[in-house]
């Protein structure tokens, strides 16, 4: 099956009418169905005609012919990605009337539909049906591969990574095409890498399956040595000697295959370009402290460390001149600069002879990509000025790269956009579709809200309300207007005037919202969350970004944030980083500096792995700021961990949708009682 994408409003409306007609058992003269056509070669009009013909045939037939015609029509629709209408047909089928072959086809089709629509509760019912479990031994290899692939995807998305890995281990024994087998193993590897080190070790001890234990042990080695390539290679060599017949031994995951080359090609000298004076000096100090803490942590365990040379970017020297100076003095890699204007200047060069890992992103205005103010052939730039907007000390005002980066430029920072897009993906997976946005009127939050909206709509969601607030203003007025409570109160006043008497009245908010995306700091959030409850929206799930959490345990103050789900830096949520204790003891405290410490730590951990992230799309560095991967154009994107406030404390959540999350999904994607 192809499951390719086309859309047709005419087809959708026609099929809806036919489905209603079918369920009502009305009759018309059915046309003869066309047969033997390749669905990929059919036009949209031909697909519509054929589906109509099959539905007509089904309406005028008895079981089991009726179900056969409907399955043919649904298969055509799934092939064209017409999932909504395919679901209408599939859920109208009583699977008790299907023979075993048709039941398996129905399962595969409805499994594809439910996964594509994000209906994971429905997919769970379909793909773990007891009747399906009884047929693994008798179904064709092609059908088993398709269904096990669906189950692997489902389990990964619904918080059961080990079940997903077990499905992919079974697939590994079945797949004969090399590219499909490689892709399956890489997905298996990435699923395991979503588990923590502790869980990998615990699962390896508990499992009775030798192949699974080998995979878990290998993943534990990779997660345990993110900052030490040499130790990781030594433990990998030991693993291969102990597991010579394991499927991964002769065909290691792609990111591990590059280890020896990464070790051999590590930079011998790194230039650290940060301001030592001016508005950004304190922020730069925090980043530098994090970077050097990681450096000295590695000093005791690595045989070779690069020389670090520091350059001050706060003077009048052009950033391109500093770059050339560092290159002339032997630098193999440059880390910095920190402010956006200097990042912009490097971004406008055509090529960088030695690579640069910047600590911010290029400027990208809200109304579109930044236009160059000079001829692209001109290499020099006038010295950029420093101002307080160069880096927001909340460590959040960083922008998405909308331009084409020169070769050798890699951008890394704490982008609010990454966090907002991750919120959108999580909320969609949990079954939410209609969102309300509450965000302060700030540059960083506007960018985050825009990134959320774009991602949300691309995933099929809709933004019903987008409200901004200023500082610590009157949140009640803003929320009343957004929830349409003021309209409800206005109706009451009108009725009171009309009837001339006081009415018993309870205001009502709009009822169509199913999630709220809140971009706020902790102080704002502690006021907004109770205000939402006061205005009858306390039951609407609230999602937020890392800005809602300082990283400091404060149960008394944070009780007002109970229930809020948010993504955050691993650095803030757990204490598994050896650099963190040293930094807390010897540097400035506070959430602002803690985030910048994490940025510096990850800048040090990133530098030797840049070629790995560049060459392997699936590769991740599991760092202090999140799981880091390389996006097109050299942009480093962070995938954060999830937490929820419970009794005023930030409690870790699964990175995928759990069974409890599935229970919260809407019922409109569930099949009729007789279906499965």
C-alpha cells in the first residue's frame, strides 16, 4: 500500500453523502466498478468515481460482499491519504462479519488511519486486538511486516519504548531488503536512546531476551559517555568482543561507526570568542564558566584535550578580523560569538575555512527573513554595535535561521521556537486540536507563539485565540475576553434590563477549547493559572515552555502551577551533571545563569561531535540543554524533557504519550461498538 497524499474537497463531500446513504440503506442504480487500475495512475476524478461505485455496490449487497466492497473503497482512500473518509467507511464495518484475510486488511487500514490522525487510543485498540494476536503465525510476511511496523510506531509514540524495540527486533529477522533493515535498526536505536541511563541499565538486567539485552547494553554505553569519545570507543570495543554474534556487532548504529574518526579529527586548538566587557559580559561569564567546567571535568578522564584561547569580542575589532586572527594563531574550531549582530556578520560570509559554533542564532525579523544590507561578494562588514537587545539575559531571545548558512557555520543557542514547536507536537499527540495562546508582549514570546502556531497548523490543529499580555497586568480582563466570558456577562445584563429583575446567573466560557499554550515566567504563571480556574477554564490542559520553571524547588509558590505541563532543560530537572555542583558552589546563582551554564557545558560537549551530527540525520547528543540534533543549514535544535507540576514540584513525565494521556483524547475518533 502506498498511502500517498492528495486532497479533494469534492471527493470528501461526495463520499460523506455516500456514506450517509449507505448507512441509511437508500438505493440507486449502481454503476459497474472499474477494475485492474493502478491507484497511482488514476486521476482524482477517476478515484472519486471508483470509490462511489464501490460504495454503491456495498449499499446494494449483503454480507460478506458488502464489507468487501467497503474495504476496497477504504483501501483506495488510504492510498490517497483521505484518512477522514476512509475512517468513516472502516468504522461502519462489523469486523465479526469478516474472514481472517479481510480482518487483517481492515486492521492494517484502520491502523494506518488512526496513526496518521494521531488517534493513538483507537490505534491501541486496533493493533493489540486479541484476534490479531492469534493470527501472527498464519499471516503473510508482507502483512506481518506492515502490522509490526505500525505497532512499533504506536508503542514508541505512546510511552512503551521497550515494546516498540521488541517489535523492531522481530522485524529485523524478517526484513530482507538492506535499506529497509538499516532503517528499522536505526529507528530501533533512536527509540532506545530516548530512555535514561538508569532505565537502560535496569531494563538490561530485567530482560530474559539476549538480543534485547545486547541492544540495551550498547545504548547504555552510548548514553553514559556523551562527553568522552575515547571512553565510549573503549567500551564499544569491549561490547563487540562480548557480543560478536549480535545483529548490531557487525553493523553498528551510524553514530557509533564514526567514533574512531571523530577521535582522530578532534580540534587541537579552540578559540573561544566571548565579550569580557559591556552589556553581555555577565551572560558571557556564565557561558564561559559552563564551558570551562566541562573542560576541567574532561581533564581527568581524557588523554588529549584541546588548547583553549580566549578572544574578547567586546572591543571595536570587527568579528571577521577576530576570526582571521584566531585562524592565523592556529585555531581548528571557533566557539562564539554570543550576540546576534556578530553572528549575522559571520553568517553573511560565503565560506568559513575553519568551522564556527555560534552561541546564538542569526537575526530573523518577525515579518520575514533578514535582507542583507551589502553585496554578497563584499567580504568585510562594518563593526556591529553592542546593545542590550543583543542577548536577552533570560537566555530565550534567539531566532530561527531563515537564511542559507555558509559552509562551516553551526548555530546553537536556547531558542524559544524549539520549545514552542515541541509543545505543539506533544499536544497534538495527546489528541488536542483547538488551542488558545497566552503570551507576554515580548520579542522572544512572539517568536515562540509564531513557531507554535506554524507547527500546530501544519499538524492539523487550529488556533482559536491568540492573546497577548503586558508585564504583570490585569490577567483577569485578558482571560475574560479570550474565553468570551465578557460576552456571557453582557447577555445577562441585557436580559436583566429586558425582564426588569435580577437573574440567577453563572457565566459560561467558550466550550470548544481543548488546550492552552502559555508562554510565561513563573511569577506570571502563578497568577494566570488560578485566574484561568476562576474563569471556569481550570479543566483545560495547560502546556508551557521551560520559562515557566526556574529549576529551583519551591513547592509553596509553585502550587499555583499544579497541572501545568512544560518542557525544560535536563540541567534544570535533574542533578546528573557533574559540572552542575561545581558551578553552583563557585559561580553566580539563579535560573538565568543556570541556563547559560548549561549552554556553555553543551558547547564544549558539542564541538567534537559536529561532524557526527552533520553526517547522520538521526544522531543526537544528549546534553544539558536537551537532546541536540543538526537541522538543515547547520542549525542545532534542542528536544527538551517533559515535566508537570504536582504538589508544587516539577515531576518528570514520559517523552511520549502515556496510557493516561490517551484516556484524555476525544471520543470522536473511536470506532462504532461492533468494529473491533
